[in-house]
């Protein structure tokens, strides 16, 4: 901050014998600050504030003696003068009439008038003199005058016009209201020479009277006359004081021949001017100060607020009102203000710290890096005067540039080290680093550039530019250095070889992009350029200096105002595409292009078979239709059937460029696809044109036209012309569709006509459709007529059943005994509708309608899901699975129905398991208070969510939200250091609609997880106990990705269990198996032919330490104890490596006899289906006792299972199968 003199007028001295001197007692600005009035002797001078030129000749001859005070009204339309000739003159003023000065009112006092003041609200004038005071009110003839006991020498109205203050030669301070009623009177020992009221602002709502006392002090009083604080001591007597409009600055002049600028609280800022004599009067307008002196000088000064600012990332801090720091987020536009109460000389931001360099001290502020509100708190106060022209802060140090020195201070204020250079330090660029090891580039006046590190006392020379350095910046990866010198030349150096790679003239500033290494922005006086790699720079008319470049945000400083400019990267992206550099094009597009640009990039990448880039683009803009097209293209490319013209046409079509799509398809001999496109668009005439001209020789005309006729009828119906559509269907002889149209539009007359004219033999189905419509419309006479025409007694019986006329239905069933079974099922359904579920379930089973029983269970399951009782839903779904299992007649030689039921059994069993796992996830997400916490609970949620995702895959299951699964898995994975899994989950969440309350957490976690390694903690990765390969956390189907072995999980903690499935030799029965595993192992013949097996662990010795090392898979030749099962497992593993199919482990009697009862488990479903295959498992870690439920076949860790059983006495998964049993009775006993 500095002050510069705009102009000075020196009034010559008058005749020594005259009673009028050249002293300038008073001056005043008009409302906009363009005019300055000054009074010299008995003359009024009118100046142009900016040029110092007199607007007209001096006005003399009005008042006969010296004018002591001159003041403008707030609106600038009047001013008043007070004189020794005992008068006050009120003048009209019009600046637009060059200017016009005319006395409007004159009134007199009994003695000299020494001061006056305009009320800013009512424009009343208070004038004070040697013996009295007066109050003049506009548009009133009478003037209120009153005597006073002392000489009034100063006065001032409050800024809201409610209060008046005046001071006297005898030290009296008077405070009165607008009606001049006394509110307070204070007696001081010395004259009160000047005063002013503090302006009212949003931060300061109360007026305070500030008075200058001729005992070298300034005092503050409220309207009740109470002094606020103690006197502020000065080294001189104050003669005049004035506040700025907003009250942030206080201007004081006095007997020290100076005019000084203070803060509102009295903190010193700067000496505006130093004169040769006393400064009688000062006036302050924004950035301008007017002074008048005792020796006849009238001066105008301009306050220049130099820009003091700092930028780090998107945080911008700048000095405001000289003593405040405003920190602003350039992305969110959040702002906070830090009040330093002293002149701010330098500002620096580094990560979560901010340093404010004041005149006598340095303030260190800090904020949490995760604090979205930017709440800075004062952490340290260094009381030390540092005369530095540059000051930067890093993690634990301050870097100060003092002339040709760079000094490193600890945050305690102690000098740690100092680098001394041969020339003045012009600029410094902090390049970051680990705490206490940060680095910086230092640019010198002699053109040299050095690199310094906090932990290194020796500067490292980088290069010699030979011209004084003005600005430097380093690229993101520190490969290039941009230098702007005093000649306004920009030079970019390659730091690997110190060679110049680019130069531009007439440049004032530059900044590398924080996110893309080869992207540089630089600006001239009125143009900003952006250069990427070796492409020609792009330019845009933007005034100001580039100070930062982050993503597509360009931070430009222009006239002390920082602005954020969004820069489109479209042209740069296109340049890369022209060179077929798709990866670079994608990376640059991430900085900021439109969705249309991403689409264009994706399309170009797809045509060029750059499928990975295309997928990223389509996913980013959520173009699902293009993603589906991409997946199809990838499949065709793998099959070597990729046709560029076809996909070009598809891309055109998806962008509604249909004629271009037709041309592309027909050029590739794909006219049928072009025809299909026009049909989809309902442009049947264009489709017919292609039919007639292109593909007529391939398809018979009648068949093709009939097909189009049907499709046109469908279109007419969709457009609402259903009668026309019905007629077209009739023309095409598609009666069924005509009936559907009439039924949809409830056109019963047409349906009756169709029914009566239809042939009962050839159009039986159409008549049945008519009957169905009549039945639904409750047109029972027509329904009966249709059934009689069809001679369908069964349907007539069904009609009575539908009407729930059970007596009539039974009568008709007795007449036709073959239809008796028809009555039973509807009756069972009716029982279900009456909420008699137990009877209904028995009825279904009685008549063999297991599908109906299943349906009822399905409804119960759906209701449980709707009510978020997922453990109940798991139970009902498991019961559905057992219903399907019970329907299988022979699993060893299954019929198609048996195969279908078996598939449904597997499906519903999987759904039940997913619901059971999802119950834990849903509780974790939705319940406000979690029952457990800690690592074990988080691991439980991790395993449950992972299990559900692996089982569920990409399919949808009612009630199970993929977003819940990925949100839970991502959240706990981050806490368990499964960063890769967490990142996958958060990327998946981007494609789901998520609750609003998650958005902020997910966005923040997505950003934070990118700073973590792209890997999972090894303990979280499942290891296949069959092949000993480590699997990723998410594996499709909950299988080993190497050997396709199905993982088995504990249905409490959902941990992977050390179980390996095996099969028995077909000659071994289950009974024989039981005998073998219970046999005496001492009599078992050892397997001498087999070599030692290795389960993946190798033992070695290092000194006196025993070390176990894990390999990828079991190998032969290990040091482990021989085991027939492991030998067999190795044999299967070697075969497995030659195929992608799952190869089961089959055991003969010799191997089975080597197994013990405590390491073998089996799942037996023969209670549901007597031909069901029993599944066998071997525990690879017998130290972990397991338990499997004999009802549902689920596995558990024994300790966890016994804990749950102790609470509920039921299996956690299936509870109790016996609970479903109940008393049996014949529900059809009418």
C-alpha cells in the first residue's frame, strides 16, 4: 500500500497588514467526490478533485471576514460556510451548471461562527460559535438559537442523523438528540478540537463518538456519554479526524504536520502525507484524501492498495480493507474473513495453513483439510518484525525473502537457516514435498534460478536465464519450468536437459495446469493463451494476469479482482483426435469438455476399436444406449465380425441422424437394418421404399407387405386410431390382434360381431378371447353364449367358479365327474383370498398343486421384503426352494420338469442366502444405532456385502438394492484398508441412483480413496482352499476365479470356510462312506506311491527363526506330510490347468478311509427328494471346528453357531423345519 500525490495548490501569502491570511482552515467533498471546496480567508475555492483545476473563479465578497468552516450536504445540492463576521451562509450548488453558486439563506450569530455540520437525514444545519449555537431547518423561516457557556469549536452529526456531538475550547463534550435535547455532557481538561461519529454498518450497529483532545489523545464515547475503553495516546495534538464511508479507516491530522491513516480500532496503517506545517483539515473519500495546511497548501492524494494475495489449489486469499484477509473457494465461492487489525503485507497459503505477514508480527491460521466450510483458526502468533518482500509458508516453516537472502524460520519464529544469493530474489515458487522436506524454485534478478529444499542448506542451481526473473512456475510432474522475465518474454525449459522448448513474447504471467502436465496458460496485456504439448496455442480475449490453472478453471487477476474462467478443452481434444492419440484426448477431456464432446470422443474411439476409451466416455455421460452398442461391438470384434459401416450407422441413428445412418448401412450392404430402422421410427413409407428397391429380390413381396401392414396397424393403434388399426388387422387376416384392439378400447359391439361370425373350428382361440372379454366385462349372457358355441362345459364350470358360486359349480362337477378336480384348485385359491393360509396350503398339497403353495410362499416372501424383514424373506424363500426340490421325481435320471425344478431350487436357495446376507447390510445402512461396532463387526458387514454381491452378480432381486450393497462394502472396505474394493464400489455407485444424504459422503470418499493405493489388504482377499490361489474380493458367483470351486461361507459371520468339495466313487454308497470314515485309521494302508503334497506353504529357517512362505498354488515336491487327499487334489489341480471347466475331486475307498470323521461334512437333502445327491466336503483346517445344519445344509463356525443357538434354539437360517408342520385334515370334505 502506498500514497501518491495527485496535485497541490499553494495559496500565496497576503499583505501582512491584512487580517486575512493564507491559512486553509477547511475543505469539503461533494456527494460523489468530484468537487472539492476549500475556504481561504474570505474566499471560496471550487476544485475539480481529480485534476486540481479551479472550476470557476474564487468567490469573494460574500462574507466579509475569514471563513472558518465549509461543509457540503449529503446530497451535494447545498453547502454552508461559517465566518468570523458572525454569519452562516447556505449556498445552492449544481455541478452540472459549471457550477452554479448562489446564496440561498443567511443567518447570524452574536459572535464568531467557528463550526457547522449538516444533518445527513434532514439536511438541518447545526452551527456553533463563540457564545451561542443555532439550528437551521430547510423550508422554515425561524432559526432556533441558544446561548452556551463555552466556545464551541467543533461539531458533528451521527451518520444516521439522530445524534449531535460538539466540543468546546474549555473541554466540554456535548451529546444531544436531533431536537437538541441534552443526552450527555462530559468535561475534559483540554480543548476538544475535532470529532466524528463512526458509521453504522452491519458489523457495527451503534454510533460511537470519537473526539480529538488536545492532550495528545483520542477518546471514544457512546450516546450516553460513557467512555469506551481508555484514551488512545498520540505523539501530537489532533486537529481533524474523519471516518471513511464504511468506517473501516480513520484519518487523523494534527500538529505533527502529518496526515495518518488508522484502522477503525486505531491500528496504524500508513502516513498519507508529511507537510511543512500543521494540517488543519482532512477529508476522506474512497481512495482519495484532501488536505489543507497552516501554510496555505491544498493537496489531493490517492491511496493505492497494492494487490496482496495468494492462491493454492482453488483457495484464493487476498487483502481487503488493508487489515483483513478474505479467503475464497474459487469452486464453491465460499468466503470467510479474517480480521488481523493491522496492515497485511504478505499472504501465503499451503495446504491447511495460511500465513499473514503483518507489520510487527506473523499470524499462522489453520483449518482441517476435510472442512468444507473453510473454518480457519489462529494457531500461532509470531511476534517478530520480519522485513521481507516475499513470505511463504510450508508445513512447519516460514520462507522469507529479504533482498538477496532467503531465510527459513521455524513456526516458533526462530531462524533455522539462510540461503544467500548473488542477486535480489524476485520470485519464489513452492513445489511442495514431504513435511520438513519441501522444495521451492527461486528466481533472481540476475536471471538465475535455483532450487532449495527445507532440509538442505545448499541451493541447487537449475539454469541461468540471463534476464531478470519476474515469474516462474513448474509443471505438475516437475518436468518443465516456465519463466517470465522482465522483458515480458515467456520461456519454457525442459528440466531434464535444460533446453528451451518454447518461447513467447509480450507475456506478463503464466501458470501450468495442476492436473495435466503438458497444459500451460499464459497471458499478455489483453489476451490469454492456452498451449497443450506442441500444439499451437489457443487464444482468447481476457484481460488480466493468469495466476492459477486447475482442471478447466483458469484463475485470472484483473484490477485486484480475481475471477474464475471456465476454459473449454474441446479444441485441444480435437487436436489429439486428429493424431489418433485417444488416451491423451480422453485425459484432456477430463479437465472440462461438454457431454457432446465426450460423446464425439467415444464415437470416434468406438469406430477406431479403442473400446476402453469409448466405454469411459459413454459411462461418464451415462449414455446407456451407446454402452450397449459398445458391448455389441466388442463381441463382434472378438468374433472378427466387426463392420465399421454398421456401427457408423448405429451411431448416426442414436444421434437421430437417420438419413446418414441409412446411407452408412446401405453402403455396407445392410439394407435390412436400414429398413428396420425406419420401421422403428414409424416411417413406413420409407421402409416400403427400401422394400421395393433394395431387398425385394430376397423376400416375397406379399410376405413383406403383410409384415409392414401389421406393423402399421400396430402404429395406428399406438397413435390412438384403434378403429383404423383394427381394420388393418382384418385386412392382414390377423383376427386375434383385431380382437385385442377392440378389447383394449372396450368396443363390445365389435367383439360380439367377431364372436358370432367366427368359425368355432378354425378360429376357436379368437372366440375364447371374446369369451374372456365378456367374462371380464361381466357380460355373462355373452360369455355363456360363447362357451355354448364352443361346447366348452369346462369353461362354463370355470365361469361359476370365477363367480364363487360353489354350489352351482359342484352341481356341474357332479354331472361331469372328470371336472371334479377343477373345483378343488379354485376353492383352495378362495381359501387363500380369505386369509386362511394354513388351510389353503394344505389344499394345494392335497391336490398336488405345489406351484400354488409355492406362489403363496412367494407372496409371503414378497411381503416380508416389502416390510424389510429380510431374514423372514430368506426363510420363506428357502421354503419355496424346498417345495421345488420336493417336486423332483428322479434327480439321477431327471425329466425336463425335474431339471426345471432343480434349477428353481438352486435359484431360490441362492435368493434365500442373498436375502439372509442382505439383512445384515440393510440393518447396517438403515438403522440409526448399530448393535455392534469395531473391526469384527465391520469385517462381518464386509463379508456379508461381498457374499451378496458375488451371489447376485448383475441380476436384480426384488427388494435388494445394489446401491446398499456397494455403499456398505465401499464404506467398510475403506475402513478395513480394502482400497481397491472401495474404489470399485464407489465407481459402481456412480451408475446408481443414491439417496441425497449419501451424496456428500460418497463424493468425498471417492476423492479420498483415489489418494490411496489401488490394492486391498491381503487379509481381505479370499484364498481358495482347493487351489490356494488368492482371489479378488469380488468374484462372480462366489467361486474361485482360477479353479471355479464354489466357496462355502459361515452364515453368521459370512467368512470363507476352509472346505473343499469332493465326490465319491460311484461304487461307494453313503452308508459305505460312513463306515470308511469311522474305520480304524491304524489299519489303513499308507499310500506309498504318492509323493509329498504341498498346500502352498513352504517352511524355511533364517538364523534362529522359522519362516513360512505362501506360494500361489499347491505344488509337488513340498516338505509337507504325505496325504492321499492332497495328492489327489494335486492330481486334479494339474488337470484343471488345461481346462476352464470345473473338475470335481473324486475319491476312491482308499482315500476316503484316510479321512477322519471330524474333518468331513456332508449336505443331505434326501428328506426333501429321496434321489437328491449328497454333497461332501473336507475341512482343510481341522483346527477350526465347523457345524452344518442338517435341515438346510448351511455351514457355520461352531463357536458362532452355538452362541446363536443359545439365544433362539433355532438354526439362524432355516429356523425350524418342524415349525411348518401342523395338523392335517381333508379340506375338501364339503
